[in-house]
C-alpha cells in the first residue's frame, strides 16, 4: 500500500468509526477529522508513537461531547473514543502500531485483529 492511500485510509477511518458509534447512540451528528501520516516513518518507534498520538487525539476530538454533565453521554463519548482508536489502529494495519496500541491499552491482539478482518 503506498503512502497516499495509507494516509487516506487513516483519514477515512476516523470518519467511518465515528459515524458508526456516535450516531448509532444518537448522541451527535457524525464528525470526521483527517489524520495525515505520510510524514511519519512507521519503521521507527518515534513515528509509530507520533501516529498513535495523532489517532488518539483525533478520536477524542470527534467523539467528545463538550459541555455536558450527563454521565451517560460522557461514558458514550469515552467508549466512542476507545472504539475509534482501536478501529483506526486495526485499519492502518501496521504491526508496530498494533503492538504499541496493545502495550498502551493492554488489549489482546484478537480484539484488534477482528476489526482489521471485518469480523
């Protein structure tokens, strides 16, 4: 996969995941954010970490429900962020990024791999 299509994939991923999670819960209109990473070297740990931070921040921004004090909405936003990030990592399909995500979240590989395979 070339760098341009990989970059587009990450951008599309955040939009798709948010549409599926946040709107299904009826919380917010779908939001999206482009997450470029053509400038990063994913063969280097610093590049992997930088992409993970970008994906995490984008997931947080598109899933957040600002200004609410309702615990139910904040909980749904946290779950949206977690799911969006997990799905983004799986769709990028980079072994270094997946390993980093597993290290940070303590999720098992099968949970991440299911998303990449579409199951």
